[in-house]
C-alpha cells in the first residue's frame, strides 16, 4: 500500500529555525520519523549523531544522509538498544565525538507488537528497546546535556511516545519494567490492539511519557536548563507496521485497511521535530496531532502532560524500577 501524501510537513519545515552550532543525537534513523528528523536537522545545519543497530539499513541511511548534505557533520554510532552494554559503549563514543556537549537527545527508536521474548539482559524486548535503554542513554549523556545547556542556555531530551500510551490501559505496572522478559502474556495479538503483544507495547509507550513527566519534575526541582519533552506521531505510516505484520503482531488485510486513515512519516515526524527544534517549546510539553485517541493526523500542536502518568506514584515507580533495571542511580 502506498504511503499517504505529505500535507503539512513542507510548510512546517520552512518555519523551523537554524540548528547551526547545535549537536543532535538521534536513535533509530534508518526509516520513518527518525529518518525524517535526521534529514531535517542536518538540513538546518546541526551536527548529527545517528545511533542505530549495525545493519545494511543503517549503512544505507547514513549514505543517503551524507549524500543529501555533504557539508554537514554526520557521525554514525553503533547502538543496539536491546543491550545495555551496547548503549554504554555508544554513550562513551558520543562523549568522545561531542566535547562541546549535546544540545538535543532524541530518544526516537522503537519496536512494536513483538513476541514475548527477553533481551540478553532479561527484560521485555519492547520495554528495553523503547524505554529502558533510552533511560540509560539519557543518564549516561546527562553531563553532556548539562554542558550544552550551560554554554548555550538550554538543551533538550525529546522522547517519542504513541497514542498507544492510552490503550489498552493507562496504568503503568512494575512487572513490565522488571526482569520478566518472555513471561509477560505470550504472543496473542488480540482484536483491536488488545492482545498481550499490544499490552507490552502500551506499557512501553506509557513508560516513554511517564519518563518525560518524571524527568521534567526533577529538572524543575533542580533548576536545570535542560528541557524534557515528548511527542507522538499520530497514525503515521512507517516501517513499524510492516515489521509488525511480518512478526505476527498485525494481520496484512487489517493493516492495509486500517492504514488508509494514516498520515505520511514526514507529517508524523512534526511532533518530535517540534520538541527538538521549536524555540518556544518548554519543558513538560507534549507535541502531536492532539491529546486524544482520535488525534491520528494533522499539524503538531502542544498540549499538557496527562494525569494518568504525570502523578507522583507513576513518576516514582518509573524512576525507581528503571534505575534498578540499569543498575545505577540517575541523579539530576
């Protein structure tokens, strides 16, 4: 099925400020919203670090980006989000490449509706890829974010959530953040996104939003100049759907029908790029087509973090269990 036509992105991109003298780190740039974000900030003049799992796709996306912007500073850093050791190694390489600090950390990469399996570290593959490894990466790069904020006035952590943060549940559960990979409900895909695969995806996307809320509150208490923001892409047609079909998470016929109401990856990327680039974006904001389940496409707008994860119980649960998973405290 062909991708939907891009409607809003060209005008949006034309309104963005220069990113010259900014250093941007992005996870998951081989396709979809991450690829769009990388191309956008490179075109705006940023120094860009691409964090991807080593693959032919990663090599091809790097080649395409460097060919499109031959004068840009672009660096590829191997980073497998299913391995904490790989994340630590990647963070160390980022530190070597960025003595000036990091102005934007975009935690974009994600997987969807995968089987009930554990990573080598023992955690659910969706939760570790989508949240826990990004929590670790943010912790390891925090000194670089502070350094950039101190020298330029601000830095940003931009997390990527999803409308799936709202369904099939709105309560973050500790068991999904613990070493229970392969023992979280099995491989049922269910109807209308309510099977065990989708519960695990829901928990990981809820964790992305809760991490933003918890980080924002800690930033506010500390007086840091770093901002914490989060976005969702609406229903954007990317490689996520195709991978989910191949892995058994979505039926081919249903997917083809459902995605008729989707928007392009370019339009879907406007939320996360807003978090990364808009001068008036403030810590604690959520960007996307809107706050409700029906906000599937359209221009990205700013709205407030939502109470079902932005509450003390959820924020503390998220921080405590995530810190335990990575085996170290994350002090702001």
